[in-house]
C-alpha cells in the first residue's frame, strides 16, 4: 500500500463513498463501547455530569448529523475523575466517530484510557493508554505499563487486515503512546470481533493496573492533575475531527460540544476548589 493512501484525509475517504449505511456497524461498536463502560463503572463509580443534560440523543433536524454525548464524573481525588461515552456522525452517510474516554484522578498515575471506533466509511479504530509521565525519561512508568504490553501491540500492528492510520494533526501524533492503536480496516464481522477482543483485553489489563496501583504521594498530586487537565483539554480541542464536524454543525455548536466533552466546567470547578 502506498504512502499516499496511508495519509489520505478523512474527507477524501468520505468523498469516495459518501452514502454508505453504517447502522449495523454503529450498533456493534456502540455495544463494545457500552460493555467496556459498564465493566469500568462497576469498579470506578461515576455519576452523570449536568453539563451533558439533554444531549443523550440529539440531531440537527435535517438528517445530516446526529449523536449522543454522555459525560460522567467521579471522585476527583480517588477514582475516575471524568468519563465520556459518546458518538457523533451520520449512520446513513458513511461517517461515525464513537468514543469512550476515562480520565483518572491524581491519586494514582495509571495511564488514562481512550477507545474510539468510527467509519469513514471503512472501519476506523483508535485505542490508547495515555501516559501520565514523560516516557523518554521516566523509565519506571515505561517499564511498568508499556513494555509488558509490547508484544500484544506488535501482534495487531503486524496483522495485515489493519492499515496504520496517520493523523494529520501534529498534536494528535504527539499524543500517541507506544501502545497507541490507529487503524483502518475493511467492514466485516471478522474485523469487528478481532477489535472487540482487543478492546476487552485492554480494558481488563487497565482495570488490573488500577487495582494494583500504588498511591501517588500527596505532595505530587497537584502537578499531576495540572498536567492531566492540560492533556485532556488539548486532546479534545485539537482533534482534527472537530473541523469536519464544523461543516455540518458550524463552529459555534462544535465548540459548545467540545467544551462539554472536555469537561471544561468540571475542570474549572476542581481547580477553583484547589485555590
């Protein structure tokens, strides 16, 4: 496969096949994300956050764009600080962007968890374990969490059913960890089941890390939280997919939805209490 295909933009993919129905893939991917969410929240309790009230099911009224945005908050000092379970797109016209993201509080420094499915109209999958430290200098963090998962990551990377997807956003490429998965694949049941198993293995591994984590010293938690919030905000606001959504929703509406997904109001509340 040539590099020109590997670096094709999502709008270019959509222009080639703009009207592919993705209802069945939406159902299967939403099921995988919901199973993962339920598994996580059974261990890390969260409550719906008021910022996403009324966004559980929304559409533009003209059939062009629709979605569901559900945000949750937990104990910001002893659990999952922020959780997002959402999707946006058009199930009848090729494009879907579906997310489960879990951001931990600073009591432990286990990586954060992100799982994404999409259609463009081929299958897109992104999954990552977001580092809490600089892996180029914090070798303890690298060896504790990333090195043991290297063989499994290489297994999926070497599977010729999956083509590496290169983000056009420089920040998003900087965001990617050594265990980040970013792939395109054909639309078929075999691919879906392979990704279902990979997601559940990753979630199970991550939950084991959470269970076994040692507490972060109290005096180090404020700095860790400040870094977490910066990464969280940048990851949402600098996502190139936001520009695509603006074509359908307009910049103002997209900015509003991004602010909810990033939990800007929750961050302000937490940081306000810390002053």
